[in-house]
């Protein structure tokens, strides 16, 4: 009995919060416009996220709930508290009961709880014991990235609704975004000019919405440049999104210089157009237009693309 008590006390002291973040520290992979990025920066404290780890039982769950309750009274007040269960190895019924207490407190504080990657048993147990009014204040998602995206969408929506009649605030947001927007246009202009110059060596390919552009493990024979539409890079094994791809993005940079195997899957979110530079075309480019090949390398380095 003494050994069990000693184990419980010691185990309850093991932190179950792996990391904390706000909207400024971590974003979803969804591409945002410059004004929307400014709104998320301004409301960074409105989203507070916690990556959880370990086993949740009455000791560790009670400690976690006390930490989360203190977050409800922090400044700025959080509109969303996101709890990621990706690294949780298990839980007992006391963890569900503790979550119920916190959910009621969050509901009273007008803070929405977003739960990601939770085991099905946990979600079912929570829905079984919480009153309907509290359940309306909880959202469940399959992974952290989708949960973050939902929080961001809600935060942007609330910010725009709150500011829609404030002309001075809208003007301020516009002026704050001008420099970033101009920098974005300059990058796009450089990209489009580069694609035009590379046209004799490029193959232009089109993909319908929902189609697979690259499959994980597939040999890649060259460099892909996104010229139209939107696509998403996915890790099919983990079932998570890696990044959002829009015009100006580069796929498989390493494939421009040698044999390469796709480490992830690329799927088209809309009808897409790609400019493809094969290895053979790359060799010809270096022979026929070395200065242009150097300009391409400079763009790849500046873009920081993978």
C-alpha cells in the first residue's frame, strides 16, 4: 500500500504539459492573407494551446486542471484553449471527471475548449457526462493543425465583426499591412518573371482538384513550381498536414539536383498548374543559360522551400 501511494504521489508530479503556445508561436499550415496574419498577431493571446503528454489519472489530471483554470483568469483573456492529446498514452475516469470540472469553468468564462487527437473513448465519455450547454462550447478535431485552423478562422471572424464599424481601426490595419503586402507582391513578381525566363526549359502540367500531384515514396525527376491553385503537403502515415502550397511555392527543391524520393504526399485542393523542371532540363539550363541557373538557385535559397 505504501509503495502504491508513493508511486501515485511521484507520478502525479510528472508534468503532463509538454509545451504551451499562442497564435504568435504556432500557426496552422493554412495560407493566410497579410491582413489576416496581422489580426492573428494582434489577437495572439486569444488562443492558448497545450500539448499534453503521458498518462492522465486523478493526480496528474487534477494538477493539469488547476493549471488550465489559472489560464482562464490570465491577461489577455483567452477566447480559445486548445488541448492536444497526440502524446497522451491513456487516461482513467477521474481524468474525464476533472475535464468536466474544467469545461464548466471554461463555459462560465466564455472560453471555448478545442480538443485535438483525443482517443474516441475520451470523447464519448466527455459527451456522456457534460450538459448540453457545456458541450456547445467544446470542439473536437482529428489533429492539432485542424484545431488551430478552426481557432484562427473564429478569431479572424470575431475580429472583423468587432471592427466592422470602426473606420479608424480598419485604416490602421490597412496601413500596418501595406509594407508586408508590397513585399509579398514583389516576391510574386520575381517568381513570375523567373518562370517566364525559364519557360523554354519547363514542362507545364495541370492537376484537377482532389488529384494526387506526388505520392510519398514516388521517385521525383525534377523541380515543381506552383503557378496556379492551391495544394497541401501531407504525411499520409501520420495523417497530418505539413504545409499549404500556393503560387510562388517550390516543391522538391532537392530533386532539381539529383535522384530524389518524395518524403510526403502532395494533393491538389483546387485545380492546379505546375511548372516542372526535369533533371535533363536543368543540365541544359546550366549549359545554355548559366546566369539564369544561378538566378534560380538564388531564388530557391531565398524562398527557404523544402
